[in-house]
């Protein structure tokens, strides 16, 4: 039996590792490549100086702290600085750059962090626990990454609360895997096997493909109770009946290989398709997961930057939350080209009454209503609308006036304009092919990054979600396209949950792959107290790093406007906040949960709620625009650069039905 004691992962970001690596290069420096014209000692001296300078630079970088910017928050608080409410949250404009999303408070009536700063976790741990667990899907080969994630999460949270760990795999876990995770976990551990028909697609399985048959060992069966064992054996029988059908796997293989040929990320990996499908469906039905009320999904090789000193499951229950996330970003469009179309079809067929959350995932292009709606199919926002209105106004004027006159009755200004109409119609986009949309909506590609999610099983074990999953499964999109479980979870949440049932864990510092979120520390900090159940598997140099947390934000103005929430967070020196990324959906979340946005439903001058709270009267707007243009023509003004003035735009923007 395998047993490895005192295993230590290599932390390549540590200062000690950098020193060793730099001096190793120095000591192994191949001096023979140096020309004999130069003194070897001189070259060694030069190389030593360069090595020392790199070490100094490395030390300075390692100890660099992420600090709040010197922001003038009056910019945000003064509505006169913005043309409309939306402009506060538009990525790339000058106000966004002057006051990044990470420098703003997310507090609202809909959602807020459960705790600003620290609680006493020893006291908190004496309270009742929820029926919850960490759930990890991992291969045996990923054991090192699993241990890294466990050490981080146990140190930052679970040493006090001792929630159990559940590990799932489509093959038997090795003794090495089981021994090493038990050395770290402070709670109970269970290991679950995924039936092969729930992991493999039926299109992969052929009559003679014995390697895909599920082999359940006596060891695994003995770990299940009688009820779970009977359920598993029933699934085995269903699988055997299915395997008797000789499915043609050519279609599956060609679909997957085609995605690889087109450069779709992970598209040519059958196992990745299986993972996404599993997390979208059977994950919630697995006997070890189904019995939980709550789960916390954990991936291999993730880092947690802050101490979490309260029980998130209990707080979610207390506040009526059903889904919690840390990162919301945009999906790669090539991975889900038809997912939104299928989802819209599901919505229409089942007559689903969409909640306010749907606006987090859909760009609503129908914020106007009138007889000429078809002429505005390619409009995606208010600015597009005015550009299209300008072109249609010019075109409509030419049809109404010029065809009714003889050549002798044109004014000089009209003649010049008439000559430009032909060229104008070719370049103004009136004849362009528009992108296909569904119900005048378009998927904005936003989704909760599901490698971290704390959620109620009630959501994904509900009849409506199972109906949605079965509908998607029927489409074969899980392998003909590379649908991720994250956009599927997110679109389901958009259909079935209100915004008030979703929680942004902004106080949890988290990183997976290259993307991370790390909050500023609250003034409310408490001394660290380890739990008697802590197994102290964290490396000493990492513990030193945790103890040297970032200075709390103490400036009253920053505290009020920034809303620092972290408890003993230590952000990486090279940290790039995902909230400020162009691919982040945090600005949209902030907009939709903002108290001003909610108030906008009763505000006649509110622009940000177009298509949600009210619609523009297209007929009235077009007729008004036509009058203004006619007046410009008759006045003899140069029409070459004609456009609506800011004042005219403001007038048209509030012409509601």
C-alpha cells in the first residue's frame, strides 16, 4: 500500500524557490560558450551581478502589495457626469477607467457580502452545521493539484467547520489518492464512482467496446448503503441493456475531431465533453451528492486568498440565497454557437415566465415597439438605435419627397442631397445582412465560472431543471458543440431564480488557472486562531505568507465607497483583478443589482431600464425625427454630416409607450 509522508508541493512563486533556481543556473553556467578573448572570471562576475539583481527584483515583486487607487468617488455619485445610467458601467469609457469596478462598492438591497472582515471562527464553529459537503471531480493523476486545493481550503476555512469531502471519478481511486487526501481533510471523506453510461456518451459506446463497460469492484460497492447499492445495480442493468445496442461512434468522433480542427478550446477532447455533460446533469443525481442540501464545488489547483470565518451554507439559508459565485466572465462564442437558440426554444415550448435574472445573460435588443421594427433588427443598444434611426430618417425622407417632384421643382440643397442618396444607401447599412437573434434577444456570453460554486441542490434537482437538461441532451449539443456546464448552469439560473436568490461571494479571494478575484481587507480584522482539528498540512513558508496579510483599508472615505470586505487576505503581488477585465460580467451584475436600477422602474427619466421596465414608442420617434430632418432640409443647411443633437437624443430617449 502506498503511503507518502510529508509530501511538499513545489511552490514556484516562493522567494526561496526563486533563489535556488537562479543560483542553480549560475552554478551550472556553461562557461565554454564564452569566447576566449574575454576573461572567464569577468564573465562570472557579470553573471553573478545579473543573478543578484534578479533576486532583488524578485524580492521586491514578492513583497509588493495591491492597494486601493486614489479615486474621486464624486464622479460616480454625480449623475450629471453621465449621459445615462448605463454609462456608469460601460467597459472602456473614461469613467470606467477612472473608477474601475474593483474600486466600487457592490452593496445593494438585492445582495451584499455576509460579513465585512472577520468573525471569531471558534465561536462560529460551535453553531449547527448544514447538510453540505465539498465535492471534487478528479482523476487519480490530479492528486497533486487536489492536495494543493485542499490545503488552501482547509487552512482558510474548513479547519474550523470540518465539512466532509466527496471525491468522484469515472474509475477507481488509487490507494495513493485516498491516503493523501485523508492526511489533509479535517472532515469525513467519501469516494464515489461514476457509472460509465453517465460519463460516456451513448454515441461513443458500441457493442464490442468492452473498455467502456463499468466495472464496479466489491471495495466500492461495500462503501454504499443498501439503498444506494440497489440504485447503482439498477443503473448497471440499464447500462447493460444500452450497450447491447450497436451505436455508431463515427458521428461522435467526427464531431469532436472537427472541433479540434477549428481550434475550439478542449473541443477535440472527449473527456472534456464528458465532464461538462456530467456536471450539467448526472452530477446532481449521484447518490453521494443527491443526499446533500448544499454543495461546494472544488477544482484541483485552486487558491484561496482570504480566511472565511463564517459558515457560507448557513448564511445562504438565512438570506434566502440558492446560488453563490466568485467570478462571472464571458464564454468563448465558438463553444456555444447554438446553446442560446436551443434555450430560447425550450423557453417558448414550455412558456417559461422569465425572472429579472434573465437580463444578466441576455442582451435585450427590443427596447422599442412600432410598425417599422423589422428595419431595426441589427440594433443592439441605444447608440446603435440612434445610428439606425438617422439612416432610416434620411431614407424615409427621400421616399416621401423626391419621388413626388419634377426635376425643376428641387431646391439646390435637395438636388445635392438627392445625388448623395444612391451612394448613401450603399454604405449606410440598410441592405446589410443582420445577425440572427432569437426573440430579439442575444446571448451576451456571461456565465458564472462554475469551477467555484456554492449552491442548493434544490435548484438543479428541480423538475424544471431536469426538463431543461433532458432537452439539451436530446439535441446532442454536448458533443456536436463544446457546451460547458458553466453557461448551462447560468442560463438555467437565469430562467428559474430571481436576482435576490443569487449571491456574489466578493469577500472570498479565489484563483483558478490565470483568473482570480481578491478583495481589499476590511478594517474589521481579528487575530488568527487555529482550530484543534487543523492537521497543519500547510507548508511553513505558506503559513508565514498567510500571517502577513495585506493592510486593511482604514480611510473612512474608501471604506464607505469601496466596501472592503476581506478577512486576512493576502493578494498575489502580480494580481490582476478579474472584475476590471474586459471579459468580466461584474459591471453588468453591479448594474442590475444597483439600487438606482431597481428604482428606475418608477423613474420617467431612467434610461438604463429600456426593454426591461419600459419600451420606446418607435412610431412617435420616427415621425419626430422626420420632422426635424425636413426642417434641416428646408433651412438650407449642409446635410452631409447631419445627425441628432445631444438635446434631440435626450428628447427621443424618453418617448415611451
